[in-house]
C-alpha cells in the first residue's frame, strides 16, 4: 500500500511486468490499474509516488482505435488527457498502452504511449465505490478524497437515496385505479392503471407512469358515460324515456306507444346498453285494417279512405238503384278495434198493388217491403192471374 485517501487507496507492485501482467496483478489484489479522473489526481500521484526509471503502467490502453479506461470501458475525454509533449506518437508501432512519468525531469506527471509488452511497475488502486455506494441508484465516481454519486434519472441526494415523487393521484369518478410502486407510493417508476365501470368508457391514457421529472406521463383519464344514438317516435307513435345518466345515455329506458287506430309492430321498449347500442330497434305504428265490405246488387257503395283502403277512419256510404230502398244503415266506419261500425244494408223493391180475384180469390193487397227476389215471384204470379182472367 502506498497511500490511503479516506475511503480509497493507491498501490504499486514491487517488480516490473508487462501490461497484461500488471492488470492481472491489480485486479487480483486490488480493484484495477489506476483510473485517473482529472489533472488534480494526476498531480497528487506524481507527488506521493516514488520515482521509478521504468515508470508506471496506468489503466488506459487503445481499444478499437480509441484511448479507453480499461476499468470502466469509457473513452478518454479531451478534458481528462494529460499527454507529454508530442505524445501519443506511436513511435515504435503498436504503442497501445500508457505509462505515467513520475518525478521525471521532463514532462513530470505526464503520459506516454508504449508497447504493451514492455515491463513497468503496476500502479493500482482500491476503489472507494462498492455495490452499496450511491444506494445502487447512481454511478459511483472515484475522486481524490472520496467518491461522488452521479444519480440515475429519478433519484437525488448525496447517496442517491431519494426517489423523485410525483403528485398524488385521486381515483376518477366511475373508475377503478390500481398502482404498482417500485419505491414509495407515487414515486419514480410508479405505474397506475385505470378502468371504468360498466356503461362508462375511458377518455385518456389507460396507464400513467411517474417520470424522472416528477410529473406523470400524461393527464389523469376520465370515465365518460356511454352514449346511444338519439331515437324518436315513429309516425303516429309516441315515446316516453327515463334517463339515469343523461339524455340517451347508458341505462336510458324508452317505452313506445301508438296513436288510436294504429298498432305497435316490434318491441314496446328499448334500453341503451353499455355497448352504445339499443336493446331493440324502435317499433313501427301500422294502421288498423278492417275487412273489406260490400253490398249486394242492386245496391252500391262509396268509400273514402284517408289512411288506406279499408283501414282505420275509412268511411263508406251505401245506396240502392231506382225502384229499391235501403234496409239498414246508410253508412259505416272502420273503427280502431278493426271492426265496422255497422253491417252492410240490403236493397228491397218498392211494390204497392192490390189484386182483386174474382169468384174464388180474396182481395190481395201487396205493399212495399218485400225483397227483390220476392218481388220477381210476385210479378210472375200477377202475370198468371191476368192470363186466367183472359181465359174466362
């Protein structure tokens, strides 16, 4: 051991060795070949280390054409470079490893590229950083006096011991909310998922994540009631709806009916379902039909049908040919029950005569009020009587 600086220390080998041997030595006994963080540390090492004519191997070598810290596999930055004058120059070819001049008269404390097969003193360090450093939530960076933490996104504090906290969430109305937390409630990487009760749909993101900035990944969603298309009464019908969550929304119940003289074709009710569809299509109102009506000759009929032939409110008037008179109602109407207001009438012949039979026949007086068929029979009888009279 060469020197201890609070929680970390430097070490060097007693013998010279090539670069691979030097690194194996350091990794076996300590942490690795020294990784110099800045020029201040470089000056510190030059001050505390003894002079060695072969100089010291440090933890930098060329990998894929880039000078790289072997312990962290990070490319050497311009700010951290401490090359000697006109170095690196690859003068002897394959100068892929780096030595440090300690207490050298020229370029004291500077670096030089050398072939990796040369033998030099291994300059090692024991890391201050360990598995528990920075709470496992940040990068541990070695410094001369200690180490410092560069916290990962979402964490803060000298040891990165605190997780960023987002604003508390309140469960939206008509929704359920379930959260999973890696740390404390509503802290970095917490994920909250949302779903809506039946009849409501989610407006917004289904899940929110607490970001490293301390804000949620999106706005908290809302549950909006499912809407069905507006429905209206069909012609000659009426509708009566009750709305639980608003007009024509989920669980709206509508009942249908028809005006007098019309009958319902379809379901008499419909409900707005959670799918946004109605449980049934609006029914139709069809006009009531009566059976066709007629009158026997020599009668006639004349009908007016405002809603269709022989349908509700159809009105029919009856009449008889000359020489006949109406026996029954003069008109009839199709009612809302589907029946006619009266039965069809009959036409009867108008006959008034008096026949005087001579000798063996009594007076026969025939007055109106017989049917057309009876009138024909009577006419034939009268003709026979006249023939008998002529024969006498």
